């Protein structure tokens, strides 16, 4: 398995007062044939993310058009789960309606942030969205600190979600470090999710403390494939992209050494690569991903040239 990088797609450079920098957590929606709308987050001067969009032709992805510099989805009201930032996580076409799952951020008094999973629905093919005011999943019995960053698949009458679950914060030095892995939940409608959670991707060793932003596809023969970010390892502190396989979507085998993509020698993704989003188009697999600074340097695209 080997990914070929196609280049940097977009990074905000002050296109508006709310789009000052970055391009975090991109997710693709096929508009027609080779045209994709990519939803992503950029940051204002205070570092708060909002969701924007742009369109690309997958055959010439570095040439963008229809860049929307006004937020597609805004922050929540004061006190809501997403009043200090909102970024995309997964997008689905559900019988003509577009479901955009989001990550909402709020500020806590002793830790860096709190996060939960939101949902906004569009009935006009992704031009505008109506957001639920509260999260669809949040902390609970199996998710003591937060539950966010979902990948969602609809399989008949069952919806499946793989998401980031924060187990704990630990005081290390002058600050707190978060520990989170990837868990699984199910739903009958994509809105109300069963609270019970199953761990799918757990910490590989004593160094690793963050496994984040899964993306999952199911092959025609039934095999599930997941890409995600993980950090840290004995000689590498920043994010790298990992890979796992499963027969049922619950029990996974990590195959990080087979992922076939790593940091570049220089440039926007030379320090880290993270937050992959894999999708299929005309028999090929493509990956949107972030580079240095957790998306501060924008997002790029890669294509899978060899898949065994």
C-alpha cells in the first residue's frame, strides 16, 4: 500500500475576518461526477474554528473554485457545547439530505478544552445547514471526558460510529495531557446514539496517548478499513497516520507499518501528518489530510496507487 501525495489544496490566508488561517479536518461531499465540495475549518484571530467550504475537480485538485469565506456553520450560543469552535468530522448523503457531523469545542477552567459531537443537516445538497443546538454524543459512562471526531457509516437500518473517546487528563509538568482512543457506538437514525461504547483502537504502548480522527470504509467483500492519527512513539512525538483492518468493525488489527504515507522532507507536512479522511472515486482511494500544526498549514490530497 503506497499513497502518492498530490499537493497542498488550501490554507486560509486572511480571506475574511473569520478565515484568518488554517484548513483543518477536511471532509468531501461529491456534488456531481468529478466535482467534490470539501468542508473544512479555518480560524479567526482568537483561534476559534468555523466551517467553510470549497469545490475541486478531483482530476485537478490543486485548482480550487467556489471558495466560501462566510461560515457554512457558525459557533453555538454562549454556554453551548460548540461556543468556542466548530470543525467538520464526517459527511453523508442520506436519501438526498446531507448529514454533516461536527466537533464542537468549549472552554473548561482546568483543562485545555472540552469537545463533543454535533450534527447539522442540509436539505439543499450542502448549500446551507440547520444545526441541532445540542450534541448527538457527549461524555457518558463509557466516555468520561469527551466524545468527538466521528466517522459514520450507514449499513441498512443500523448506523455505526467510530469516534475519539477521552479517558482521562493527567497533570504533566505545568499542564494537563489528554489520553484518548477510538471507540464504537450504534444508532437507528444517526441522531440518537446508544450510550454503550466498545474500544476499537487502543494505546499501542506506554508512549502513545492520543489516537484521533478515524475514517472508515467498508470494502465490497465486507472488510472494514480504518485510517487514523496517533502520537507519540519513542522517537517521534508528533502525529503520524495509522491503519487498521477488521472483519466486523469491532475487533481491529493495527497495521501502522503498512499505511504507506509519512511526513515529507520539507514543507507544509514535514513535521506531522494527521486527520486523514479516505474516500473512493471511480475505483481509486483518495485521502484528504492535514500537516504541520494540526491543520494550521492547511490540507492536502493523496491517492492510493497500489492497494493489496
